C-alpha cells in the first residue's frame, strides 16, 4: 500500500529533534499538492504561572520549525508553520485541524517508557483515542532511519 498526502495535513511537533525526525519521516509521503502545516502548541497554565515566558517559548517554537523545514525543503509540498496556544495540547491540535479543514493529523510517535507516558498524559495516545479527524502515525522505523 502506498501512502501519499495530496492535501492539507496538520503536523504537531514538540521539540527540535521531534520536528526534524517527524519531517524526515513525512517527506517521502508528500506530493507537490501537499500542504503540511507544522504546528507547536504552547501550553498555557490556565490561570497558574506558566513554566517559561511566552517569548522564550515562541523562540523555542521557531527553533523547532527551523529543524522541521530542513527535511521538507527537498519536497515540492507547501510548508507552513504556526504557533498555537492552549491549556490542553490535544484539544488545541484538533481545534486547529477542524478550523483549517485538514485531511489528517500526522505525527511520528516518540519512544518513551510507560511511566513517562502516564506522567505526561501521553499526547500520542490521546491523539489516536480522541481523534475528531483522521490521525496517521508515521512508522517509527522510517522516522529513525531518516534522522
């Protein structure tokens, strides 16, 4: 089975390494008609003090986007980036996906132990379980080979 994205997709990334690895895994599946919208969600504390200043976190998001652009530059796809803000990362991703009417949310799962998944809420698991649009998890092997 050949997978190809020929329309708009939302690509959430969390760290510079995640952005680069996800973009490398995604690149082979993009067509010239693809529109990859790479997003980073800045999680707001909802009334409590934030862990880091917004400006610092926006600079970090730009670093993430710079790393993600590298592997995608070799494709003919249109690449956009967006910083999103919300108190729940997964809810914010799906709200953006619906607002932009994307075909799918596409991500590369990161390795983590079960304890870390329980403590962080495991965004990848929630993306699949709470999906309001199609969700595609890129093969982990592809993501590791490309990075």
